[in-house]
C-alpha cells in the first residue's frame, strides 16, 4: 500500500480518520472508479506525504463489500432489516420522528452526531435539530473525546482551539510534556515533529501509565497510577515554586488567580505526590528541570487527562504549569490539546453540541441566539435551550427521549457502560441511522440510510491545529447512496420545513460562514478557494469586506488571551480520588485506549482486511507479576469484570504497564468490548465520562 509520488491526475483530499487530517492524493482507475490509488501529497505541510497504515489503506473502504448501498427498514417490531427504496425509508424516518413529537413533545426526539462529520454536516445537523425538529436534545460523540480540554481551555484562555499554534512549532520548541497521548500509534506522521525536536537537543517527557511506543522514545517517562495526573501536575508546580522557577513578571502582567493556584500546589509536596501517583520524587524533579531550563516549552494533553470525571480540573492543572512559567502565549511555547477524531475541532464549533450555536457561541447568550436566529430567518425565542450531554442523552433513551436520529457514530461500541447504552437504544420507539456500513448501532435501527463517505463527497474539516481544510470528492458514490446533506434536506422538507436545506457543500459552508461571523470560531473570511490556494486557513478568520484580506490566525494569544481582560486564568484545583477506586472486590484499575491499526469504534477499520489482520481483536495487557498472581500466560483468555459487566480477551503479558493496572483497547464489540466495563461518572463541567479509570478484577476466563 505504499503511496506513489505525486500524480497530475490525483485529486487532493484528506484521510478519513484522525485529527491530523493528513493530505493525500487519490487517483481512481478509469475503468473501475472504486479502485483508487493513493499518491503522496508532499506539498501539504502537516504530513508532507507521510501516511500511517490507516490512511494508506483507506481506499479499501470505498470498494468494501461491507458497504451499504440500499436503505434498510424494519417493517415489523423484532423483524429483520429489509431492503427498501429511498422513498419508503425517508417516509418511515419522517413518520417515526413526527409521531414521537406529536405524542411526547419535541424534546422526546433526540439527535446524535459525530466528531468525524464535516463542518457543513455538523452545522446543518444542529440547525435541523433546533429548527426542523424543535428539540433541545442534540449532542455528539466528541463529548467523549476532548470536551474536558475544551472546557479547561475556555476557562483558562477564553477560547478553545486544540493547538493554538501550528504543529510544526513542536519541532522547534525545546521541551514537550506529552500527557496521556500516544501519537506513535494514534497519528504516526505527527511523531516526526517530536523526533525533530529531540534531534535538535529538545527534551520529550511522556506522562502515561503505560510504556507506549511514544513513551519508548521519551527522554523521561513518568508512569502515574491512572487518575492521578492532576496530583502529578500539582507536584510539579510545587517544585517550580519551591525552586524559584516561576516567571513572576509574566504572572503579574498576563494572568489572574495565581495565589489560589499557588496555595493548592504548595499543599501537594513531592513526597505526598509520590504516594498518590507512584512517580518517584527524583523523576518529578527531573521533569521540572527539563521543563524550566528549556528556552521554550509546551504541555500537550490528549485523552489520558481529559477522559476523567475530573478531566477539566486535570487539564487546568497542566495549563497552570504553562502559566506559572510564562509559557502560554509566547512563541514556540504554551498549552495545546491533540484532538482525536477527524473533525474533533470543527465538530465542536458549529452547533451539534447540546449547549452551543455556530461560531462556538453559547446557546444561552441572548446576543448569540439573536445573531444565529437572524441567519436562519427565525424568531430567537423559537430556538430551544441547552439539552442533555452525550451520555445523559443516551441514558435517557427509551424513557424521556423516545426516537433518535444518529449520524457518524457507533455508541454501542464507543459509549461508556456500553451494555447499558445498548439496552437503552433497544428501548427506543424509533431509531434511524445514517452510516456507510452496518455498524453495531445501525444493526439495532428501524431505518438505516446508506450515505456517501469521505472521498465521495466534498466538505471542510478543521484539523487539530484549527486549520480549515477542504476534503474533496475524488470518486463518484456508488448508485443507491446519498449524501448526509441530501438526507437532511429530504427529511426537512418532509417534516414541513419548506425552505429546505442546502445540499451543495459549498452553499452550506457559505451559510455556516455567516452564522459563525463575529463568534469565537469565526470562519466568515474563509472560502473554498482560499483553502485550496493556501493549504488550509486557520480560524479565526473574519471577513473584511472593506479592508485587506484577513490572513487567518495560525498562532493565538501572543498579545492577549481571549478573556474579557486579556489575562489567562489559573485553575484553582486540587487532587481528588477517581469516581471508582479499587477495593477488595475490584482490586485493580482498568484504563482504555487505542492501537495502531484501528480507529475509534472500528466500524471502518475492522472492515479493512490489512488493518483487521494486523489487529484482529481486543486484548488485556497486564504486568507479569499480575499475570502470575492470576495464573495466566500470554494468550490465555482473561475475564475483566467491573461493576457494569464483564469482558473477555486474550492476555498480553508485558512489563510496559504498571502491576496495579490493566489496559484494554476499545475498538471491538462482542465479548471483548472494553466499554462494557467503563464508568460513566461525568466531569461536572465538560460532562466527559471517566473512560480512563475504573475498578476491575481480573481472572482466567475459564476459572
Ligand atoms: Fe489518517 Fe491520522 Fe493516519 Fe494521518 S495519522 S493517515 S490522518 S489516520
């Protein structure tokens, strides 16, 4: 699957998977348009032609035999899904949603979106829910991804953009603390930036309970007990203060809230932090030395600190390090989040979140409601208020929320406490799913609508840097398949929205630009043409009709933060236990994550033969000491049990994990489904579930 060098016939587009959104060229074979060759797009600056195995094999999705090309309907309760024409399928969806609305009210209809949807789809899905269905009950799977980093970034800086600087800055900084992130497996082409930084003499510190492929390359690996990295950050801040390494001038000029943050850190002395985290004091001191002695330095977080019931505070504690040392808002320095899903950034800006309107506006802000209502041509008072967050919405299915329209997500595999979520989905009066394949969630639907995928349609994505990209159509979708935009338009008109919705992506983007104008994530100055000419445009990029063209904003916060007074806010946070700590019955900790050859719920990658043979199923990673205690050897079936259920998978015995912790990747359904075990305890601010830590017991599966 090695990509070829550039080809004049190639259509420039982007990978269907993660937030790096690697550029690639696609060349369809003239005789068989679904046979597509990948070519290197070396001019695209983020990946310069490099792709991981997922990106290289992505064309297999276009020709997959698992592809849905006909709508499916369930004509009788409990009956099979049967083929239908589009007219019948759309009529059933419109009828299912309207019946619920008439019988139980608009808020009994739910909408669930995804962080992989294009900006245009995310925007129109929010508009569809609030205008056509009149429901407040819309949220999306990005709530499970980076919502804690978004909440902490908004609190600290007044604005959340994954990276407030281009990824290329990583190669030029002098120290990076990478917290709970494993780019060597999740986004391998990004590793080049860290390697370049180290080759220049920079230091890479990795914080992860496991010795991952990324941790192997670090200058220093800190392996805290899962759920304790908030204490680790406080311990580092304690040492920074105690060793006189704070930047007092910066603190005075550019921040507020330092006395409380300082006091919290001083209550976390190194020996206490060692007891909580298991990280030895000398390692803590070494990390502080690397971070503070570097001329420039960054802290980058990912799902590790974020997917906790105290995720917002944990990220806040890591941001505090960048404020106390005068790093945030300085060149080649600061805090950033490595977003996960393909449009994890854009997906959270345009209104598919329960509490949000386009332009990253708050649904409770009267001025924001008035602006968006004007673009939509409706009365602001007709817009519903905030709804439930993703897990709370899923938990309400079959009870308060009785019908659901779902796009771009597979919560039967990816939601926490997944067996319960599956039960709630089965209890719905009506479920409609738009998908490319028959995912585990689509299997439960009353109607499945087969939709176009990445290279078959045009749309914009916003990568982890806040760079808005154009994912171009390179091949024609198979007959029988329609785009999500066409589906939303058809449903809108059937449900009485006579004006309909745009079905052309560029037209939808023009409306999105107007809706975002003046908001935090202002796209109004970005056009498809500019994206194509400039290899992406960084938001905010306001339109300037009378002045020179706004260049976009690759680097944020250099002069001031986006708070009302321009100052960053220290987080006033203190360590606390995870929602579930080990006890006699469940004496170990489970943490979950990803592997190189699979992506998210695996709905796509499990159907790509090369990837599936590289990573065919779940496993339980455990330390040899624990394996001996449990009496298992490598490959033996292991049962992992939590208060929510039991999962079984082969043992992977490895010294790369703490003896008090087991790890499972979460890409699979069936008995190896890791999310059967995970805890839906929610962060009070971000409503992020605690995927990264829960109490379990482990035994041989045949005992
Ligand atoms: Fe695709 Fe991400 Fe791999 Fe790049 S790193 S090829 S965007 S999955």
